[in-house]
C-alpha cells in the first residue's frame, strides 16, 4: 500500500487525538446540493469551551477487517454513532484510500452535556477528521476541512481559529469544497463572548438534513442566496472596521431569516419557543435602554446565542444573570468565547 506510512506498516497500533470546537454561524448555511456543497456562503465564529475530544487508535489490517472496530462515546459503546461513522468513512474512501486497510477504535467525548441542545456535529466531525487527516499524514487544514465538510457541512468551519468562511461567494475568495480562515477583523472582534442560553435541551425537532432539503423547492430560495451573499459582504465590512452595530443587525437578520425560511417551507417548522421570543425581546430592550452592543443569533433550534465584545463583559454578565437566566431551562447558560480551533493532544 504505497499510501501507508512506515508507522502504519509496523502493524503496531498507533493513536492520534485531537480536540475540536463547535462553531456558531453568523451568516447561516441553509440548503445544500450535490456532494455536500452549500447553496450560499456562510461565516462562523469558532468557539472555545464547547468541543469534542476524539482519539483514534488504528492499525493496518486486511481489507476484510478494515473499518470501525469500536466506537465509544462518553465511555460507552455507541452502535448508532458507530453506524453513522462507518457510513461516512465508506463515503470518503476516494479522498482517503488507506481507509481500505485500517481498523479504527474511536473514543469521543464532549466538553458540554450531551442534552444541552447544542449542535455537536460540527465539533464531533471536525475532531474526527482532524484525527483522520493526521493518520493520512496530511496536516494541511484544507484537507481536514474538506473531510469535515463531507461529514457535516458546518464542521468544515471548525478547523480554523477565530472566523471561517465556507461557500462560493460573489465578493470573497472562498470555495464550496472547504472553509478558509478570515482574519481581517478589528481588535474588538478578537475577544467576543457567546452566552448560549438553553431554552430547551430536548433532541432537535428537525434534523439539519431535513432542514436543508426544505430549501430545494423553497419559494424564496433565489432571494435567500442573494441575501446571504449581501449579508456576508456587509458583515465582513463591519468586522473589518469594528462596526458592532452593523454587525449585530446582520447577525439578528440572519438568525430570524433562518427561522422565517423554516416557517415558510413546505412542510413548515416553528422551532422557536415562547421563551426564545422572551429572550429576544429582553435583549432588544436592554440594547435600547443602554445602547450597549449585545446581539443574538440562533441555530436551527430554540436556544439563543448572545454575542457581545469583551469590553462590555461586566454589564453583559449582570444582564444575563438578572434578566436572561430566569428564562432559561434550569437557569442554564453556557458561557463560551471565540476560540483558536483544534488542538493536538
Ligand atoms: C443552522 O452542518 O448541521 O447550523 O451538513 O447536513 O450536517 P449537515 O448540516 P449542518 O447544518 C448547520 C445549519 C445551521 C447553520 C450553520 O451552521 O451555518
């Protein structure tokens, strides 16, 4: 096998281990085509505290014995995740031919509670793919990002520090194949907080695959693609000069657009809860009263992410404790920040 490294040929099992974080989209990826290509460009902020820890022990075996030998999640064998990963690995053999002769024992765990209502596919898949890229001795982030994209679209953005852009766009030199880092931002965007307010920790009502499919014959698809391109251009301009007000208005517009698209698709979904709306109202009221730069975004669920710069941390934390915490399930808020991406262990 000419693609195998000497390390693998010794037949002694080796282990690679990475942590990789989740990310929060600022301009949302919603709708896909072909082999996991996005219908519109997106940009996300890489998180710090919400990450997956993945270790893969691998050894060379005959083709008949290749595949996932075991998959452990949070210390327990998990057949459901094992089947999902096996399917994914079979689908990327053209990108990583050595998978035809490797046996893998995979152990993963999350830094955040499983039922916290946080999308874990971005961290889980990017951590797995960072390990795979290391096994393939292809340490360029481009390859890890491409593998991650094939596992879960949003995961391709998690392999970079700070911010990452994925998907062809009219104004930025990005591609559908992998994400690219975005570093041309003002100092005030280098230490951003994300308070993840848990409205419900229940399983997602709509899988993201079902959600993306709804865009295939959505009546607003053309307008959405134009809007996402426009929002990306505007948000980058705002981040470059430290214009938090323009940034925040686009952030909220993207979150509400995502939910509006779900509400107006066929079938339609309403994922926001009463408490989600109460939190949104409280943020807007606080902003009006204080003129402080504090804004929300939302993924495909009821939980609200509240973003603010480090310069207003004191006021923001007081507001969160007083006004937002009582609106959250069991008072749960996960305090996260912008992060630096995967770490080799
Ligand atoms: C609303 O990346 O979870 O979070 O590619 O099917 O795995 P798949 O979807 P996924 O979709 C994420 C959608 C989103 C917006 C975003 O992260 O950009």
